[in-house]
C-alpha cells in the first residue's frame, strides 16, 4: 500500500527527529511511520535539494554591446596609442636625431663593442637625440623557433639590458621616442601584454608602437616624421621605395620617413610636393645573422642614420653614417 508523504509542520518535525536520532532511533521512527527505513531517509534528504533548475536569463543585445564597449575602454589603456602626435624641442641651435633600431640584443653575432661605443657617444653628444625603433632585443620565445631560442642569451638578460639602455638614454634627455618591433611583439603574441608601452609610461617618453607620425617642432620649424618598423612596398633594388610609397599613399605631409626591420641601411634625399624630404632605412647590430644569410640578405652592418635639423630655417641634412652626422652637428652648433 502506498504511503502518503506528510507535509508542512509534521514533515518538518519528522525530518528533525531523523537528523537528531541514531541508527536505532531512525529505525524505530520508520516503523512508527509505517514506511521503510530507506523511504524515510529519502523524505529527510529532500529538504536539502538545490533549487529547481531554471535556464539562466540571457543578456539582451544592448546589454552585451555595453559589456563589449566597457571591455574596450578597459583594454585600450593597455594597447591604444595615438597615431599622430607632436613633440617640441625648444632650441636656437641645430639638433641631431639618430635613428637607432634592430639592436637584436641577445642574438648570436651582435656587435656589442659597436653598441657600447655608440650608446656612450649618443649619451655624451650635445644636441643629439635618439629615436629608438623596434627589435631592440632578440626575444625568441615561440616554440616554433626552438633552435633560435637555444642559441640566444636568456631573455631576462637581453630584455633587462635593453630596458637599461632605453632608461639611460631617457635619463640623459637623449630619447626622442621609442617604438616596438616584431621581435618585441613576440611577447605580446604570447601573453597579450605590450611591455614597451608600459616602459614608455614608466619613463614618461613618447611611444610610437608599430608606427606613427611625429610632428617635431624644433625651434621655429616643424618637421613631420613618419616612423614604421615593418613596411610594405619593399624593393631589394631600391631600399627606400617603401618609405616613399608610404608618403604617396598615406602620409603626404611627412618630411622624414623611416622604415626599420630589414637590417640594411640607406638614406635618400629628394623633393616631394615642393619640399625637401629624406627617406631612411636603418641598419642593425646583428652583423652575423644566420636568419639574414639563410634568406639571401647580405650587406647588414652597424649603421644608425642621423639627420640634422635647423630651428630657424627649413633645413634637413641627412647622413647614413652616425659619426659623419655627429661631426657635422658639432660644427653646426658652433656656428
């Protein structure tokens, strides 16, 4: 015969007695209720059941859109930078800018003696600024490049030395801006963190990320500079082609266009829109690069092009050799 489960206060009292009683007391309670021990145990545990399932309430289209907008605002702090910016140098004397990229610190074949000499000279040269581009250190962290990663210096060492170099230039007031490169960006591809942006915040210096237009005011003159790490429209026969194509297609007001990454330096002075312009490709410190040689790229050597800018007349004087530029700058500042 089917026993009817008690309800309300009677059931509450029954469950209380069940939970407080020992095994024998529970057996006796079941006998008095004229049900099996297991049936009474089943009744007693039902007050502990979780709530009856209800499907979760979905967000509306508008609510989910707002969440995405809020996430954008939060992540932009760590990723977004302006693509056009201005920098002012108050001076009545010519200044020099050294375009310094592809140090590849930590990679086999880096000319550290030249690196040491050049950094010391940049720090000590009056009127000289440094535009630090991408690929300052090797940073091979991808499993797909395991062979290269075995042959590099530990990333913690190369990265720390690069950051110390940037900090030294910044503390000496020799740093115009910094940028990132594909080697720096390897870390971002792993953990989503742009450490060069964080470095720029800590040192309070301008960050151009992958590329940006910098409108540089020198005294009374303004010299727009376009800087990019990896460029399109490359030509092995005309190294500055990429710079000029960026000017034609995207940045017609640029006067100085700098593309890094390919490790072979070149400088070309030319006229565009009735203005004197300069196209620059930077060199490298990785002068014995297996990657370059395995892909048929020869001619990599240490060359950090320099431009000298005048504050009281529109005049750009470029040099492929850093030391030729420094010699000219010293004489110009004595005039």
